[in-house]
C-alpha cells in the first residue's frame, strides 16, 4: 500500500472525498434501510461500555468523558458518540448496547456490541509468552466471538433460521491488534521485531471472520489500523530528538505509520484470500488509515484547528498527554470545544473524528467497497 501523503492517488481521490463531505455533512448522516441489526467486535475505538462494566473504576467512567452528546460518561473513549454509534444511526438502529451490561431480558435482535477497550487480538496468555511481558487481562477477539455464539440461540432457533437472520445483519470486525503491538513496543521491541506478530494477529482476525460466516454472516466490515504515529499517546511515548523521524507534512512519527501500513497490507491480502474462499459473502476492507491521514494533512478542511496532534483532554506535555494525569482524572480538564479537535484523550478521536471514520466506512472513497454500495435502496434523513 503506497504512503498516502506522497501518492498521486491522493490528489485524484481528494475531490471525491470533499464531495462526500458536502453531500453527507457531519450533522446529516445518510440513513440506509438494508440491514436490520449490527454486531461489532474490537477494542476501545468502538466499545460502548463493556470495559466500564468489567472495571467500574476506570477513568473512562468519569467526566469529562461523554460531555458532548450524552452529557455523562457511558464507557465510550470519546467526548460523545463513536464509530459504531454513527453506523447504527445510519441504519436507523438504536445505539448498540454493550453485551456484558445487557439486562436479563433485553432483546438484542437489533444488535449488540462485544468490543472491549484494551482488547487484544491474541489471547493474553499467548501474547505474554510472545513478548515476555505482562498483559492486562482483558478479553481477546476469540472471547468476543465466544460471547456472540453464546448469544446466538436467543436470536434464532435453528441453523437455517440463523443464516436467514444473520444475512440481513452487518458485522464490524475490528479494528483489532493495536493493543498487541503496543504491548510489544512497551517491552522495547523494534518495529522489525513487531512485524513477527502481524501474521498472528491477521490469522486471529481471519479465524473470527470465518466463524461468523460459518454461522451465517453475509456482510462484514474489517477496518485496518489507524495511523497511530499521529496520536498523542504514541507521539509522547515515542518522542524522538531526530527530526527525520517525523513526517514533515503531518508531524506524525514515520516509524509507527510505516508499521501500521505493514499491518494493513497483510490484512488486505488476507481479505482477498477470504473473498475467494467465501464468494457468497461481502467482505469490506475499511481503510481507517487513509481516511484519518487526510485529517492530519489538511485539518482546516475538516473543521479542526491546526493542532490536531494534541489531545483535547489531557494532563499537559507537548501533545497534552501525560500517563500520570489521564483524561478522567480529577486534575484533568477538557478543552472548551472538542469539536475543534481531532484527538480527544491522546489515543482516541473526538466525536467529530469518530464521525469522519464512520463516514469513511459508509461512503468511502477509500473503503473497499463502501458500506452504502452494498445497499439497494438508500434514503436520506437529517437527524435532529
């Protein structure tokens, strides 16, 4: 995959992306009528409250998380809605409940969210053995798939009934793997060494996709890695005295972004293989990387201030990220207007940043194919 900022493809596709922004402005998302339920798996980018159920004392359970839309913390790593919320709204589906926090008799036929902030692709015991370091005991992708299989009997009674039901469902699988790589990096691994984990992460992702398709899933969206070298968390812990380590066009760390592209190249090849294996299914590659990188290349085009690399909510430092004073701590306050910022807490976008990523999945131009292209009868609606 070519590096976006230096690729002529960017200049060809930018007008299309701008057109998309004009056609589907941030406060008027497209609503589509083709999917009746959504099921999502992944980590903090789309968690809607599973980690907070597991760990009620976590910082994400404290203000100013949730300040923009919900006006209280919900367990989302954002000031408001996240990617899966905007996708659900686009199909006229209620915001997905976190699976672990479901009530006893709650009807989940419209969908559920299995993602957990901090989740890894690899099981924690396997990852600990690989990197010879401690991993926070969180739930891996395999655990999340297990929860889905646990839920399935309450959604449909027979294998054929499940295939019928799941054929009209949308599945979001990922992104996943960023936490695996972060743990290795924290143990002092080089990017070259980290590349050895990539095939394992991709294999786990492919296994999850195969399992879902075997149970009847027909449309799956599989996002790749974000350009993590542009996030305040990585910019802080990976800070370098060498100017050449930074992309002059964005200020992002080149090493991390090159590694994220390496992961994405592996993922794209594996998805191509899975498409041939399952020709009846629609497997969508969600290109978070190039969608997000446009923001860092041209922040004003998206309504952000030039300082998109700094966190809105953080404890100070060059990028307003401080591991000793995280967002949600009592001494930390958020910026006055998160809508002017891409980065919320150092490692996650603000609500408008999440909306841009969601619109990228829905309308492209980099997602292959855009989710909207899989729908036959879209119609438009302005949310109040």
